[in-house]
C-alpha cells in the first residue's frame, strides 16, 4: 500500500502528500501541487518524488506544461519531473535558479524567494 495521498483540494487543484523526514530525522511531510489551467495544461509544484501514482494522476489531468521550484530548498525532485516531461518549462525563484543553474536549465521565473 502506498503512503501517497492525492486529494483534489478545490476544482482543478490537487495535492500529492507523502511522508518526508528532513535530513532523514525530522518528520515534516512533503507536498506537491498540480493545477489544471484553463488551457487544459498542468502546472506542477514539484516537491515530492515522481512515483507511478503521481505520473498516472498527472497523465489523467492533462499535459504537464510547467514544473515549478518554489524556493531554494525544494529542488530534490525537479530532475525527475523534467526527465519525465522534457517539453515542460521549468521555472523557479531567483535563489533556486542561482543554486541549481549548473544542473538545470530554467525557462523562466527568477522571482524573489521568501526563504534563502
């Protein structure tokens, strides 16, 4: 049985919640969010692993067009999403773009982050 919980929060917005321990010690949980846009495309805040259940739900929702890294900390799974959805645009805040510019090609964003 999977420990992933997929929930439609409100029409066209889903969360993907999964247990996660920060530094392998502190249980804080992880949550990704998918938003189906008016165009039918999907925007994903990619903060949890891209497992089979997540892929299946995203496929059901529509084509993933945008992958977002919301701050300088939430980058662990961006590569999984970009590999699975190579045509999706990857966007991130300035601190994340700076931190991971050698590893990822960001297509947009660079907004200021509330966190370092």
